[in-house]
C-alpha cells in the first residue's frame, strides 16, 4: 500500500464461512490514515 490512495478492499467470498459464519458475504477494507491502519468489516450472514 502506498501512493495517493492507501488502502485495500477484500471481497469475502459469498457462502465461504462455516459453523457460526455459514452464509457470510461482504467486504473487508483496510485503510491507512496518518500512518495508522484501520479495518472496516462490512458483512451479512
């Protein structure tokens, strides 16, 4: 990660979870602001 846009967006493959996470879908976004990393998890079960 570097440059003008510091971040990464990862797709959670639909229905890839098992057990309590069965049916999960969504995204995980990693962003960097002022040298700090933040993780945003947006999902549905």
